């Protein structure tokens, strides 16, 4: 196994950081890795907001479910789908179509992944913050995001503090990759995976902002998080930002 595969196979989210800052060279290397990511037709429809102001970092944390590592990490970057630049260059093109949001979302995800992989290759760690969308209208105002710009995910980056968490089990390949056509859910394989998740959560220590250990299978996790992920205001917000009208 080469170094790249070993790094990718051993990814785990880091939620505890030292107060050591990143060097300018580290930040530049992480950005370059992100910026070199594949881009749909070279539209380059992504912008990154790096939050350096302590008060703004605190506000971002409050708007993102008060996850403390947003303040503690050396770096906090917010990846945005951004067609504002494209709109200024080609103002007559109708960007109301949902395809543009899909392009920006996909490209932002690729850039965010490259950024974290680059950070991990230098011995750093990080965790994604989907909670930036919980109060997305207010966050948009705080960051002064114009039309055709939407914040999709935050990324904490820093020097890990303490022992690295164990690897969280993933679905087996047979449940994720299918040959030639989609396959129905295999209940027996799901039951095995549920038990693996219960054992993982049983052994995992409780970390902030959580105070109670929850031992549950993946099935329970999905039922809980699908409900929690419903944001009924999102379509109206996206339309206001100029996306997904058609």
C-alpha cells in the first residue's frame, strides 16, 4: 500500500485541537491542493471564506450548533458554491436552473476533501461542519455573501490534541458498489453493520459538545439524523440567493 492510500484508508475526524497555529506555508499548501481540484468545465464555482476574526469565529460557532472546535481549531474555512464571479463575467446567462447549484455543490465538496487530505498529509487533522447550514440566512448576512453564493460546509483544521479516535466503521463494499445495476438493501448485511456500529460507539469516549454516550446501530442513526437534517426554509433561501428556481 502506498502513502496516499494509507492516508485515505485511515481518515478519521478530529474534534480536539492544540492552540498551535498553522504556518503560512502549511496554509498555502492546503489551499493549493484544494484549488487544484477538478472543476466542472473549469467554471471554478467555489469560494472559501477563511474566518480569522475571533468575534466572527464565535458567531459562526453559535450559528452552527455551538460546536466548540470551530473556535478551538487553528483554521476555520467555509466552502461556498459561488456563481457570482461567473455571473459578473456572463450576466446574460440564466443561472436560475438547479444544475448550477449541483455543479457548485459538487465542486465545493471536492475542494473541501482535497483540503482536508492535504492537511492530514502534514500530520494535521480536521472535521467538516455541516452545521453552517442550520442558520444559513443569518450566516450569509454575517459573511456578506452576495447573490449566487451559498455556504455549504465548514472545515476546522489544526494540530490534533490527544489520542487519535479509532476508525468509524463504514458500510461494506457489497452494500455500496454494485455491478451494472442497483441492488436492494440486504437486511442481513445491514444487521451485521449495525452491530459493528454499536460496538464502536460502546468503546468511543464522549466528546464535546455531547455529554451522554449513545450506543446505537447505523439504522438508529439514520432514522434520527434524517429527521434532524430537514431544513424547511432551505428552498426559499436558495431561491433568494438566485438558485434552484427552475
